[in-house]
C-alpha cells in the first residue's frame, strides 16, 4: 500500500494523543507513529517510539531515521511548578521535535497542536464568556502563547502550516493521564457504588450551578484531521468543544442513572484528601469484577477533579469560528458520557 500521509503523534499515551492516533490510522494510505516518554504496547497498525523530547540527543537518535513525515499532531506536555518553567520546557519539546522533522522531512505539510482553557485564564478564575479566539492575551508567561509564537515565526517562508485547537477538559480513554475528567467521574462513581453511597457531587454549590462545556477526544481527533486538509485552518486558532453547554446540577443526576445510582445534595469534598486511602478498595473491585489490572495511581487524577468541581464560574467558549471555517462535528455531552462509560465497561476498566 502506498503511503500518502505519515503522521507523528506526540503525546500518544495521553487522552488527546491516543484518540488522534486511533482516528488518523483509519485514514486511507496513512501511516501513524506514536511518540511518548512512557514505553507502551503498539496499537494494531501503529509504530510506537519511546522518546524524551526534552532531550535533543535522545530525540535525534530515536527520530532521525524517520523520513517523509507529512503531519505532526502535537499533544505532548511537560508539567512544571511555575509558568516560566512550563513555558521553557514545553516550547523546548516542540522545538526539538520540529528541528529533527524539518531536517528529515522536507515535505512536511502541517502541524496541529493543542492548547486549552488556560489561553483564556480558565485556570486563574472567572473570564469573559463566551471566549473567542481573538480575545486579548493574558499576562505572560503562558506556554500556549509561546508555542504559538514559536510556530508563527518558524513557519514564515515554509511550505508547511500549523493549526492550534483549543478544547476544554478532553474526555476519552487513557490511563496515567492527569487531565481526564471522564475517568475521574467513572472511578469516583465506581468507588461510591461499591461503598453503597449515592453519587454525590463533590464540588462547590457555585460549580454545581455554573455553565460548563467539555470536549470529546473523538471530536478533537477529527478536528486535527480536518485542520490538516483545510485551507481555512492554515495558521489559525480554533476553539473545539462538543458544541453544547450544561450545568452539573442537571448532568449529575443523568450520570448517576448511567451507574444505576441515586444522588444526594452536593457536598464540597476534596477528592485529593478523601480518595487517597481508596487504593485497597480499588484493588478489591478489580479482583471482584475481574477488571484490567490498572493501578489506582494510574486510573484517575483526583487533583484535576478537584480543580474542575470547584470552578464556580461559567466556562464557555464560542465555536463559531470553526463552524464557519468548515468543521461541523459535534456530540451531545450526555451521549458522550454514556458511550464512554459503556466503552470502559467493555474494556473491563469499570464493572458492568
């Protein structure tokens, strides 16, 4: 089979990268190569390379033999303690990868990279809603801005183009990923049900009633494919969400029904404090229901759940720009949750 597209997916073990990898490999005449720091078994039809993109020598050694890359999907991320450290290292991993690919692949056509709500200050507090791509930037440092500026400058006079996609709280299947809200909810519900408790919203009353949005990893992956082939997406930034908005006060009882559970009044309960001792309970659930042997430390990030469930302000972005440019994919968020929890059951990650 002739190959028209050779796609490098950086951050292939994350929730966004994993979905991009799966969707791109379904594109005819496409070869997909997944990159991540963690070693991982290869998906069918996908090559995986364990590489530390922060180490230029390791990057060169592992990737210099890969020729004719046509697309990069960049979902890699390095967590650091301060904004300046995040900027330095997250620009470095993008630069190191592009330095090698530009040397080996003169026919590179497109770079898609993921941003997020931090571009609007969603991590800092209330922000203007609906947020639009042309809203003014915040006080730097912000590694999203610096990665974007790096690509803007690097792309000048080149044949390739870039697109930045801004999702919110991407939901999909991945383990060991710190920002995966759907996994947090699934494991929290599983633990609560095993203890005979109702599914109680663990955040604040303000967060319970605020307007929120999510992004299916599948929608984001399809957006990366669209962006790679759309003239309207060249060197542009787009908000990408499911297309609807909701309040937890209405969504939470529907999620409870998906687990055959009752609900109770919200109580602000720090998950990072109350879930830390549940490892043995999780292990007993895994053994009782013959689930995949995924460790408790890998299955969910309680800190991320606390952040989302205590954000007591509207989080809404406009997706009009993407729709006008031609990207129309959307999904009802309630349906996304139901399908996702069904997939977790079929994968034997949570009980049937």
